[in-house]
C-alpha cells in the first residue's frame, strides 16, 4: 500500500510582499520582514516535517 503525505512548503515571497504592502511596511523594513519570516518559516518547516515523519512512522507500525 502506498500512502501519500502532504507536507507544508515555505511561505512564498509574493505572499510576504503582499502582506507587507497591505500592512504598509516601508521598503526599508521589508528586507527585515522578509528575512525574519524566512527564518521563522524554516524553523517551523523543520519541526513540522519532523513531526509528520514521526507520525508516519507510528502509522506504518500499526
């Protein structure tokens, strides 16, 4: 049996840029916001994907 698991992907540059525009983030601050979101997103993805892998291992044992 093949099981497919969807995993979260990174937040797109465009989504971050649109958020910045909607929230009136200055051009000067956008670079900081992009870097911050990318860093936080990388941490989230690492932990979330590890949790998904663990869940899949548990599921396969049953």
